[in-house]
């Protein structure tokens, strides 16, 4: 039986752990050729080995620090050249933040925006014209329910995730008739290291998994839902548990959502 992503080329950023790692394994099981990007080469190589064992016919590891935005265009050109094209670009990499708006240093806000917003924008702008010229493709991006409403201690993170919605919804409106499809992944709480690596107000790492994060869905559960949504070319997929109710409350009862957001215990 033919696999769902047989011979498709999928480029995943943030592929060394969490959602990125788990989706890499699911794409590998479905026969995709993979390009994996993250900061740590040693971790990427381990993920790449497992992807090959799971069924990926070819895997390339391309480590890069996405906060170094000046090098992203060259990274995108290099990624396209690996297999001669990219069918699916999954902008998944991201970093979170813990700090009030007043106390958070501007350097932290800029770094979060560089990794979470400008990096996906730059990579997409370099890959998108090539996809269109080739006849189409798919863009996937990890946002957050924090991109649906403001959240305490997340001024930079929530801003970046809101911005991703605006950018990728615009891209879809502009390029739908050119056979480009966009899938926006909106996670709630997933058991990843995102809270451990989150930046405090002064740029130091948060260094611990928040209780809400620990009680979330597993990366494997998230990956199953995400890869199914990508295959079906869904416009948006929400991933999580009861916390996702906030997205619907915001949509239909915005005043109530604002009150609930004010009562969320900062962590």
C-alpha cells in the first residue's frame, strides 16, 4: 500500500525535540524524504537515524541557529538544493518567554520575534516562489493558542504567534489559486521542553517544565493529529485538551475570554 507522503520532501524546523521530532517520525513512517533543522547537530543526527529506520528513504540534517536571521535566505536555498525541491515546509521551531511586559528586556522581545516570527517569514518568502514555479506546495506553521488571545507573561511570544496568523492567512489568500495550501497548527499544552528553554525577563532560561505543560498531550499525540491535518490539507488544526476551549470562547464570547485571561495564574 502506498504511503501517504511517499517521495514527498518535507523540511521541518525545530526538528530535534518535541513536536518537530515527533512529526519527523510520523512523516518518516509515511515515506517522506526529510530535511531536519535545529540548533544541535548531535540531536539532529540521532533523529535522522531513527527516521531512516522508520522508513524515510533519505534524510538530511541541516543545523542552524534561527535567531541568526541574516543567514536564513542562504539556509533556504541550501535546503531546496538538497533534493531539488520542497513539497512541504513546516515552520515549527520556536521559543517561549516568561516575563511581564514592563520587566521584559527588549533584547528578549527581539530574540523571540526573530525566532518565532521573522525566521518563518524569511524562510517562507524564499521557498514560496520556488513552490509556485514548480506547480504548488504546502506551508505548515506552528502557532499557539497564545496567538488567539493575550496571555500573562507572554508579551513577546503571544505577539509573535498572533503575527504568524496574520502572515500565513494572508499568504493563503494570495496564493490559493496557485496551488499553495497553508495549514496552521495551533497547539495548547504539549509535553515538550518549550517552557524549559523559555526566556526569562533578562534572557536567562526558565529552566523548568510548567505544571500545565506537564499535563498536556504527548508530542506523539500531537504529531498524529498534525500529520493527518497536513495530509488532508486542513486550513487549521487545534492540538491539546480542555485548554483549547479558550480559543472557542474567544471567538464567540470575547468579553468572557478577556476576563478568563486576566484570571489565568501566571507561571
